[in-house]
């Protein structure tokens, strides 16, 4: 395998055979569906816990229980958000893998060199942003569960619990924002791949 730079300013790899999916694309192909399933499970559970908390408030239940359920609901809800945004990100990786494999198969079937776009900077930012965002949301959710346990045992006050919830809300919003920015870079990568493949199709047409 050799790496060259074409006149189109795309850095590419030239091979005799179709390249396999890279590591990120293989992960995307395997995990996008499980992430969707996790999200579908998490959101109804969070809704049920929210209904239980509302019922506790309506019946004049314990303030500690209400506060604890608030943390549990937020933790599960944002596990759902982390899962659904991960599913979208993995689906983008899966799409990029389909372009990589499919484009190579077309070139190979025509008897031409298989020219594949190297991973662009937007793809690297996409993967890094996704990982940071996922860790941010998961850690925030785990901390919510820890605070729920602390409130239930009475080791923290309700005021401390409320302050922690406000801080964690900011962390959660940051995690979602990072996810959305990462997804934007993923979509930008798809656009770049489509541009490259359009140019490559014109090159193949000139060879035939």
C-alpha cells in the first residue's frame, strides 16, 4: 500500500484490492443498533421514575425521596441521551464505512487502482469529540446516582443535593453540546467523502 497526494488536494491510499473497514467503522457497524436499543429502554424508564416522583410530591412524600428520585431520573435520562447520540455517531461511522468499501469495490470491478481517501482531520475531530462527550454524559449520570444514594442515606442535605443537581445539569448540557459539535464534524466528513468520490468517478470515466 502506498500513500500519495492527488492533484485534487485529497490525501489518498492506492491499493490493488478493496481496503477493509477501519477500526472506527467496524465499531460503528456493531454498536449503532445496541445503542438505539439502550436509548429506547432508558427513556421510558426515566418517564416512569418521573411519574413516581410526581406521585410522591402529590401525596406529600418525603423530601429526601423526591430529591433522590430527581437525581435517578436525570441519570437514567442522560444515559438515554448518551446512547441515542452515540447511535447517531456510530451510524455516521457505518455510512463512512459503506462509502469506503463500496467505492473500492466499484474501482476494483473496473480493473482500476483502488484509490481510497485517507482519514480527514474532520473525522479525527468527530471521533475525539464523540468520546469526550460520551464520557462526560456517563460520568455525570454516575455522579447523579451517587448523589441519589447519599440523599437517601441522609449523608447530605437537601440544599447540597440541589446545588449538585444544578452543577451536574451544566455538565450534562456541555456533554450534549460536545456531542452535537462532534456529529457536525461527522457530517462534514461525509460531505468530503462524497466530493472525493464524485471526482474519482470522473477519473474512472476518463479511463474507460
